[in-house]
C-alpha cells in the first residue's frame, strides 16, 4: 500500500511538471505587468519544434534549446505588439494561442510519422538519487525523477530567489507595480519587459517540449490539452509565488493521475465515463479560483499595473 502511494506521488509530480513550467512562465509575464493568454500557443510551439529537433537531430540539449527558443519566438511577437506598439494584451495573447495551435497542427501532419532518437528517451529517463530515493513515501516523489522534473523545481527556487533578493528582480517588480515611477528612477521599462516576456516564453516552450520529448515521448495532436490555460489560472491561484507554483502544479498532477486511475473502478456499481473523470482537475481549478476571488487578501493581489500599456509620454 505504501509503495503504491509512493508510486502515485511520483507519477503526480511527472504529470504536473509541464504545468509548473507554464506557471513559471506566466509569473515572469505578469510580474512584468503583462497579461499574456498565449501560454497554450507557446507551449504547443515548444512541443512541436522540440519534437522536430529531437526526431531529426537526436541531441537532447539542442532539442530542449530549440523548444525554448520557439516559445520565445512566440513571446517576441506578443512583446512587439503589446510593448512596442502598445496593442491590447488580451487580444494579442488569444491570437498567439491561435497561431501556436495552427503551427503545431500543421507540423503535426509530418511529426506524427517521426520517432524520437533513442538517445533522447534515455536522456530524459528517471534518475534515482542514491539513499534519498529510498526514503519512505516521498523518496520516489522527490528523488527518483527525470532531469526535466528536477530542473523545473530548481528553476522555481531560483526564480523565487531572483524576485526576492536580486536587484533585477526588485526592479521588475517595480515595473509591474508602477512603470511610470520605475521609469522616473532610471529603470529601462521596455527592456525589462522584453527580457522577462522572452524568458517567460522560453519556459513555456520548455513545458511543451517536456510533453513531446519526455512525458509522452511521441507526437500527439493537441498534446498540451489545455495545459496553457490551466497554467494561466494557476498563476493567480499560487498568488504569483514560484514556490507555491510547485505545489499547485503537483496538486493538479495528483488530481489528473487520480482521475486516470479511477476510470476502471466501479462507483455505486457503475463505471463513470473517462471524459467526466478527466474534468475533475479542471472543475477543481475553477472552484478554487472562485473561492479565492471571494476571499482575496490585499497582500495576495497581482501587480498593480498588470495588463496596462505604459506610455512614457504620459508619465
């Protein structure tokens, strides 16, 4: 029983890892004052281009790098429209999602016939840390994972430290709260926004590539299955905290894994359709966000200038 629960927790972490990358990317966007609903599109771009590189080149590092750059390319389009041309952030994000979905769907006609190189699969296989992985219950969950999973946790911790202890992190928080005041103090608002939007897109691309290269290991149509939208919601759920993002993503992974395991278990003598069980994590997300909206503390509010274009001439 204990071993089964430990294995369940291990799979839950793996199932929520791509969500964690999406949340971290979303935090980078929103801490810079940018509302980006294009997370789903950037994740699909990363998944498609990462799989293309993985199946054609066979170099895992290059595949991950190309996936991240594909996400950044999508973010660059968004940044040019919303930061330089001061376009509507909501509409631009939605267009980016449509663009990324279309590109991935077009590429998928060719990717579905391709297979990943064996070196790619072995590079992202589970790595067991001696002694630590033998810890009861939580050993497999925390210390018997692939390098992609370890990297997601390390990135979350580094991002938390970046915002809390570095000058650049404090500057970007100022940009998200009051870009006019940040500009008056000598901070290059546009540069900070561009860099953080591109970095956020890179992480979203990595999240998409995790699915196609490591978790699924083959190309599937609409492989993200709405993970980008869940990530956008969880940015609010974790109150823009990278540390809380880890637990939010893993909780979603646990619900997804639980729904998968319950598909063959009779409840009151009836087998519940898998489609209904698949809805559980998404319904839980909606319920939690509604409850949070009713009791949202002031200290947990998002950046004050979130979603607002900055016009330097109006300062």
